[in-house]
C-alpha cells in the first residue's frame, strides 16, 4: 500500500472550514485520492493498558490524529511480552504495538507545572480527550472535565472506567479498581461461560475492555456529531460493568421473563439446536442447523432422513437434544473437520475451529486485509497485527504505521504549537476559525 499525506485548504464556500488530511491509497489495484473519515478529528489520548488504547486505536485507524499522552516512563504495557527476539533491544512488545499503532506519543508529568501547561495547550486545539483513570484522578491534577471545558468549551471529554463516572450516575463502586476479569465476573459473563459441570469461566479475549472500548468509540462519534450540529460539547462515560450487562442481554431478558438465572451450557445454545461444537477426526467443528431447512440439510448430509422425519420442529429437537447431539457427534467424529464442512457446504452454517496458525493461513483473512505488517523497532523484521474490521468504500480505515516510541513526537508537536502561536493557525499552516 502506498500512502502520501498532504494538507489541503478547502475552498469557499465549504461545509468544513478546517484542514483535512487526505490519504492517497492504492487499493484494489487502483490509486485514488481519498479523505479519511476522521481526518479532521484531533484526539488527546490519556489512556493506557487495553480498553482506552483500543478505543483510540479505532479512531486512529479511521484517520483521527491521536496524540497519546503518556505518564513518565510510559504506558504500563510497553514492556509487556511477547517480543520478537530481544526484550532489551525492542522498544515495546506485541501488546502495546497492537493497540497503539498509528498514534503519536508525548510524555508528560501532569503534576509538573510546565507539563500541565503543555497538556492544556493540546486540549485547547483538541476535539476529544479520552482517559481511563479511576474516578477523581484527573480532578486531583485540577484537569477534570469542568476545568478542560473552560479552555475548550466545545470539547468532547470521554472516560472509560470500571464503574462509570459520578456525573452520569453515582454509585458506591466508583473509585474501585477494575480490570477485564472483574467486569466479566460482575457483569454475568463468567456465570454463563464454561461447561455445565465446570467453574465460571472468563471469555478468552478481554471483552470487558474491548467491548467497552467499542461502545465508547460509538459514544465519542455520536457526541462529535452532536457538537457539529449544535456547537455543544459533552461528557461521554462508558463503564466496563455497564458494558458487560449490555453484552449479556440474553441473560437479562431470560431472567426477567422466567425468573431463572441462566447457567453455563458449554458451546450449546439455550433455545436453539443443533447449535454446538462437535469433535472431528482431526479437531473440532461447529454446526448451526437450528432452522427446519438447515436441519433437513444436515440430516440429508448424514444420510439420516429418519431423523428429519421424526424431529421436524424446533421444539421436537430441543426436547431430545442430548440423544440427537450424540447422533451428530458420531457422524462428525468419523470425518475430518474439512470433510464435515464440505459435506454441509451451501446448506448448513458450519466451520472448523481455527487457531491463530489457521487464521494466518486463511486466504480470506489476507484478502480482507485483516493481517497487517508493521515495523517493530529494535527487531530485524516486521511484525503482524490485526487489521481494521471496519470496511468503507470511500474512506477506508487503515493501519497507518507502527506504535510510537515513548515521547517520539515531542519536537513535532512543539513545532506545531509554535506555528499556532506565530501565525494564528491550527498548526498545519492554514488559518483557524478565529
């Protein structure tokens, strides 16, 4: 992919009076000038670890200028493994690389007067500020929402916390520390995950962080849209506990309707069958054949028309799910996962259970640009990280580069601030709104 960045002043009359950063990308074999969807958005990112950085990563992939303001010493996960070869030589591990790509870095001590002034200077020209500290932390620096709004009245200020911010609903839990594991435990995720005879189980990916991050990005973009229509900024608050309650919506309505708390069902579904994972000769395969048509197609592939005739309705199949599961398992166990999928192709939703190695070998994943290579500072090779799953025809998101070195962009940001002070611009050389 070829990327060329330039700055254009939009002609009058124009809907937008700001400068847009335009990316020229070479996509699908045809080079075209395209504007990134969020290329006029400036984000000051105070977040660290996973939830906040993933949120601002989504914005950066869509073209936002994200300045990652890091505490002295940097984000806590800079030193987290894995590394390609040498942790001492490499600037950071895969954890940090994956969710901080395409951002700029500035190291600031918000407790120091000069750094606090530099931070406020960034805020004055920002559209969005994002942080994921405990409630009250920014106020301890006298840099809470109300203070920042005095410096930038139309600012969108967003926080991700374990239990939300008192501004949007005060509770006794606020101020307590929280991580993904805590959010999954409290939000009901672990209670419904795992085998029926096993303990509550955490979902593999950190969904307490990741799902919260996605919801927060949606909230930020909604607030920016509202501001663009009204000139009014606002506070956007997304709590990890709240997000997990939203994610477990099925458990919520099941309890409301039946008075019974949902339990663990392994890979099965409480109301749909067959909808499960089955052992194959060389691994596992999932089969989702709960509709009448899918059930008939599955029975045909199994050469078992008797099962289709005897259990024609969903209620019939649910009532005998254990015996029917054994019939399906006997059939899949004698075949490879690929053979099962091929036998059901075109008729029944089915897939082999893949690991990361399988994903790297899947041509579909490559064709969808879901594996992206970036530079790993201190290593002699590039590394691969997950691409953007958001696909857009005119303003396609893209991974524009590696994660930043700590404080890598101090001089660049200082020079831009100097230009703003010298010529009354926004730091790009174009006239601002004043």
